[in-house]
């Protein structure tokens, strides 16, 4: 039996068992539209069986040319990264992990610094490119933003590395998971959509909505929330999209309330096949719509080139992104790919 079939049968069996379990939402607030008595409301109604059907229909993932992989990797500038950032600075570590630095504050988005996204290596997708920074190479991190609990965004070994040395900003319903990993309660800030926490005098952090879902085990589907994050450090306004499908009204609301954004981190990959991924992952065309809706001045494309999770060819996301920007007459520099390990500096913050 092929490893793909074995993987599918294993997951199908365990998911069938999970169908018998259900739990209540201790955070339930009847006044909030996205709250349900037994979890949080998602627009994604595809089931595991749908995923299985899609995998059998589509077959093996497209093969990846190692030469293409080399074209998206750069050596990280460890010296610069470990020096003070007088202008905002962002380094793509890989997948949805970005190190953002400004005025003595360093934060990470969805850090994944290990080999594979999943509970077991044999059932996890392949990591195509290594993380650009190891834990030892990171500067002192002040806080971490977690968008949701999928394994490619919430990596237990990485959480254990960072431990209680950082403050963890997590979606509503995810604090208990962090407590179970021995993270101290005072190091976890759990927020609902549109709630804000003041990290320090100069730094405020707001959890904002997006279009996704959550699941980590057989019994916790949509039991914790998912979302995007807005971080204001002095005069620098940044935003991390997390994993998301597209919703014009929602992103325009974020742009209206929190824009303009100086730096956004927006996913461009994991969109194929479209008939399956549409409700949960934007394609490059929709990523550009988000860039405009939130009034971003500069965006970094993330969530591509790292884990094989979908069917689009390896280099298609940045290629399509470039085409879309050209079609829409947007200056390419506003949303151009950085390499894994590359550091982007925003030298024109006042514009
Ligand atoms: Zn996800
Ligand atoms: Zn993801």
C-alpha cells in the first residue's frame, strides 16, 4: 500500500471515531455572531471525507525541481537581525513565520522552526525549505502571534523552545492548550476578534477576524478561534493575515478601522485545487484584493515555498502575484516576494 493511501486510511479511521465526540464552548457569547454554543462559526463546511475525495481525485502532489527551490532561499543576515532596528524590519523565516523588528521590539508570527507540520513525521507533509533562522540565531523575542491551531502555524517543539521567554498572543479558546504545555498563565494573552491588548506603552495588539477554521485533534474542530493580528509599535502599523479565504466586507472593515498598514504579511499559497481551497485559502489574485482592502502600503507574501500542502506548482504563487499586480497597475514593489531568509527594511515609513 502506498504511503498516501496508508495515511488516508489512518486519518479516515481516526476521524470517524472523532465524530462521536463533541464539546461545549465555555466562551460562548450569544451577542457575537461568530460564537456558537459548541464552538466558533466557520464558512468552511468541507469535511474530512471531502478532503480525502479531493486527494484521491488529484493524486500525487506536483513534483518540485530542486533548482527552483534554490531560487527562493537567501542566507539570513544574522548580524543585522541581532542589531537594533531603527527602521521597521521584517525577515521571512519560512511559511507563515516572520520576524518583525522595530524600536527594540521583536515579534514572531506563527513560528515554525522544526522539520514538519504535524503530530507524527510519517503522516506530515514534507518541508521543502529549511527555516531561515534557528532558535539560537533569533534575537530576544518579546511576543509571538498565533493565528490558529493548525500544525503548520502552531508547532509544539517551537512553543517549547520559546516557552515562557515570550508573551503568547492566542485566539479565544487556545489558552488552555498553552497552559497544558506549561506556559505560565501570565505569559498568555487570549483575545476574541476586535479585542486589543496593550503590550507596553508604545505597543498595542488587536486580534482581527479572517476566514478560516481550526482543528488540531480529533475532538476539537472549531473549538478555538482563528484570525489575523494588528500590531502597532509607535508610528509603525503592521498586520498579519494568518490563513484566510477572501471576504471583501471583512477586509475592508479592517482597512477602515486599522489602516493604512505600513507592513502586511499576506498568504499567497496553498490555493490549489480551487474548488476545495477557496473557502479557506486565498489565491494571489485575492491576496492582492486583501492588500488593497486593508490599505497596505507594503506587503510580504507568505505561506508558500515551505511545506507541500496543496496542488499549485512550486513557483506559481509568486508568478501569478506578479501577473496580478501588473494587470491591476499596482507597483510591484508594494507586494513583491522576499526570499526565505531575506530581510526587508521599511525606510519610507512616513509616506
Ligand atoms: Zn490553517
Ligand atoms: Zn496554513
